[in-house]
C-alpha cells in the first residue's frame, strides 16, 4: 500500500501540470516547483545513473535529470530563464584625483 500511495502521488496525471524550471536548479527548488516532497524527486531519480548518495537538497541538477523527474511525474516542462540582476554602473560616483605624494605619510 505504501508503494501505491507513493506512485499515486508521483504519477498523478489527472491534468498535466506545467512546471517552470531552469538550468542549474536544486533538488529542493525542483520539488517546490512541482509542489511535491523532496522524496518524490529522489524516487524519480532512483533507477537512473545519478549517484543518489551524493545528492542533497541543495545539489544542482543537470537539465537531463530535471527532464527525467518531470517526465516521470507526468508533468509538462516549461523552461524559464533565471532572472539575473544586471550589474549597474554607479553614475553618481565621481573618481577622485590621486593624492599628492608629498602629502602622504
């Protein structure tokens, strides 16, 4: 019965939910995006070539493994670009001239 409840949680395909993912997301972020438990992600990766012993909640996943988990969960994959803040140049800052070497101690 435990196996059935896990499978029903992982493979529920009543309506294919679209999961927004990005490259380099962690196991925890993937579970949160799927609205599932982290254990479901681990279970989906159980019979793959990935080393589960070294995999932790903050471990980054390759896009191959992300696709595999989403596929096994019966969900749709939607790639999104990770929002990266652009480094803005401070236009208010003014460069000071170098100090006079005679005044330096």
